[in-house]
C-alpha cells in the first residue's frame, strides 16, 4: 500500500515525477519534465482549436521510455481547465494508436491498451487514464483520480501499487500488471465484502453477535427475516445518502451536509440513529420542505425530498411519526461503518459501458440491495453467493433504485 501522505505531497509535475521514481520505482532520471519527455503540440497532432485551448500551454508531453523493452506509451497531459476532458483524451488517443497511423508515419504508435495518460488539472487534481479496445472512439476508458481533501484509500491500496515497476518483467507481463490498476471489479468486490461484514454484525449472521434490538421482535427463526430486511434497508438508505453527500447544489453546498452524515457527526451525536438518521430518512427525505416540522438536522432545508419510496417508513421500521426507543443500534456500529465509507473514493457519476471511474459509483447501491437481499430470501436459491460480490444486479434493479431516485439530483 502506498502511504497516503506521499500522495498528498504531489502538487505539480516535478513532485509527480519524484513520486513515480521513488514510490513506484519508475527508472526516470532525476531531472525536470523538459529533460525526460518529448513535447507534442496541438498543431503536431492536428487537434482542433477548441481542444487545443483545453491543454495548458497547448502541449502534451510523452515521457521518454525508461526501459529498452517498454511496451507502454506514457503521456502527461496538463489541462488548463478545472477538469479532465474525455473528448480531448480520445482525440489524443487517435493520434497514437497503431491502426490510425497511416497518414502520420512521423508519429510513434502503440496498441490502444498500451497507452497511459497522467492528467493534471485544477488545483492539485490528478487522474490516471487507460483505454481498452481497438477503436479510439469506442474504447473503454477507465480512470482513477484524487483531489485535495478527498479520501484516497482506494487509490493508495488498489490503483497506484499496481503501477509499481519491476525490471524483471517481460513486456507482456508489464502490460498485464499495469492494467490491474484499472480493475474496477476488484474495488467493487472488496467494497461489497466490507459492507457484508456490517450486515452480519447487525443481523448476527456468520457467527457475529447481533448488534441491533428491534421492539416486539423475538429470536425465533420466524423473526430472523425482520432483522435481515431491516439491516438491508438501513444500509441501503445510508449509502444512498452518502452519495447525495457528494453532490452539490447550485450554491456549491452538499445536498446532505457533513454535519448530518459523516464520521465526525456520528462521533459527536449520542444515539445517532434516533437523533440523526431516523429523522433524516423519514421526516426530511420523505417529506417536501414545506411539510417538514422543525428538526435538529443541520441545514435540512437544502436536503432534497425524494418520492421514490426508498424513504417511506416500512411497518418494520418501527416509525409511526415518532421514535420507538425500543429499537436500538449501537453508536459504535455507525462510527465503524462511516470509518469504512470515508476510506473509499465515491463518484456520483454512474459508470457507462465506455467510461468507467475506479471508485464506488451509484450502481453499487443496486448491487448491495441485490446481493444482501439474496442473503435473506432462501427461495431464490442464491444464498451461496454470500459476500463474494461475484454476481451483480440486473440493470432493471439499478434503474429502479438509482435512476428513479438519484437521477433527479445526480
């Protein structure tokens, strides 16, 4: 695992080169970017004027190969804008893919899957990008990123370590190893396994001691599903809100403020479920602003009303307009759960078939519902899946859980 502080120290191209040398063991000379790269201008690559304006100084830099058998073309792209332009990357890709070389024999060429783009943008924003496929415009783009103040656990544990260089590799091994840095399924499976652990803690499954107490519900076998279904709803609603926390309003304010939903809020609030989450779910998210009664939820007026049914109280939510304190969830469960969520990178953009971010995206909500529900419905015959995360939800379920609700705000 890469130390997070090492990543946070990357501020510009020079510190980036130092990180690549010292932490990823790329055998680059200790020199400035000008001395270790070739420069390509937008004019060299026949980029459009609009595309060229998005490049800082109108330049693209290709790092000089640091091994004689290097199969990778590595490009450093500095954007003049505050974000990475996917269209620009695809235009650059067209220039260096072998099959497109015909009219430009003066340009080096690679297979599409052997190109790595390192992008700098905004204030200390960094994105690593990789394409997979035969055609530049339809190749699948996978990225991972980090920005100041954002969690980088995924980047440090999964992505960057896969880009460590080993001089003993063959070219084929080198390509295979570096492509692992962009394996989003590995991140998804790890995240689901972690979520399943918290589900087991709530329900008492897999040898765990059950941590929730539900009023009027016993321990007989006929009551087990009530605990399990409550746990699925609690986890699903909480993660849904966690995504909303990453979406900002027109005034650049998170739709759910961190004062209401964060590790710090859980640590500072006694009886977190009844004090914060229960009113957030049923008295804020489930009601129009004008219908809400005064609550101790920070900035509840900016939190959106969602009428997709996810926040309608279920009979076994034990909420009839007031809290039932016979329902007990330890504050320690929430602090542990939020500690996990704050370690992962979340993206509010749902991945498409050709653009994928190596982070937890809204589709994961549907996957969690589908997989955990398989744990509690024996009739499906799928309980053997357990926490493997190896079978994910059909698009229809994702459309219902994500598009019908999140689509309005994300």
